[in-house]
């Protein structure tokens, strides 16, 4: 058996919009690891944003912050950091433009006041019962994390997420025009906070480059890597890995670069992909 490394996006790939892990997905991850394959989380989330119960499923490592850092077996392999002056410049620009944002890394999350207020609003919706209605998104766990942001002034930043309110003076396209030559900026997937949102990273740093670094470190040929995802920050990983699989619920931009498309996450899409790829017995 050729040992494979599987890189799994979290939101929309491993867990659904109710922040639930389908039983079939859990079983597939466990079965693949039992026969010797390596399974990594690969997310835009930072370490504090990954639920402990999800980590308890058992993974061989984590790629986080959209590829800005990676941990193998609980040990940090690398972390690419945005310069402090750049973070200060971007923060000032967002503040003046009325844009909410959060800076993320393996060490913490650093949200603006407006970003925290958005999660507080979601928390109020949660207590009203709307969020917990049948098949409605349930962000209560992430809300609690965002309500307790990391402290301190020595901020290590590898990625930023920004959301432009409807009354902001700028939107995603304006951020991309102003900073797109200096940073890698992609549409975000946090539509629950506002449709005009995006993610900002270092140019040349993404989930695809991270997957390549992890495979090299582990001595496994890159053609033996497999990636599954659904959002724009998965594009390089899906495109570059040995096999790239788009979820049935993936955006068209992801499907366009994938080798093939599996079923929707709520139709056992991850488990079906593992079966088709021969990752489970």
C-alpha cells in the first residue's frame, strides 16, 4: 500500500454548517489512519478556533491559518508571519474604513472590537432559539471562542479575516485593489457575518504550499497527497496535491480546479470520497 497524506478542510468539508461532524466522516478518518494513511486538518482557522472535540477524533497534524502554519504530531513545523508594520498599516486602514477584522495565528486570535460585536450579535440570536432551529447554522461554539480573544501585545500574525458591514466605506474589491499586489487575498466563507468578507495572507503562502512542506518533512512523495475542500482558500491545495477533490457543496471556483467532485457534506460526501480513493478498507 502506498501511504497517503490526506489534507482536510474543516468548514464545509469535515464539519457542516451546524458545526457537526457527520458520523460517517468520523469513521472514515479513523479507518484511514488505522490502515496507515496520514490525515491532517487543513483550515483557515487558527489553533484556538479548532474545537477540542474535533481534535479528539485523532489527526496526524494540523495546517492552520490558511497554510501559514503547520504542526506535525503536536510539534510546530513552521509558521509564516506577517510583518508587524504591515499588520499595523492594515489595521489602521480597516479601522478608518469601518471594516471589522480578526488577526489569526497558531498562538492566538486578535479581533477588532467590531468583529467581537458581530459574534455578540450572533450570541443574542443563539439565545433566541433561531440558530438552533432545524438545519439552521449553529455557530455557538465559535462565538464563545471569539468572545474570549487572546490577550497580550506581542501578537504573532499569519493571516487576517475581514468583513465589511453594509455601511462601510469599502468592500472586498477595494481591499483587493489596494493590497492585492502585496498580499494574497481571497473571498472568505464567513457569510454568516456578512457577504462582503475575505481572507488576507502572505503572497506565496497557502494551503497548497503548506501541504508540500508537510509532505517533504515526512518524506512522502507529493504525488501521494490528497486534498478535500470547498472554499476559495482551498484552491491551491486542491489544484496542487496529487489528487484534489471538491465537495459536492464546493464553490464553482474550487470545482473548476479539482480532479473530481464528491457528494455534499450532508450526504456523506467525505466518507464517499475516502471509499472511492481506496483510503478505507
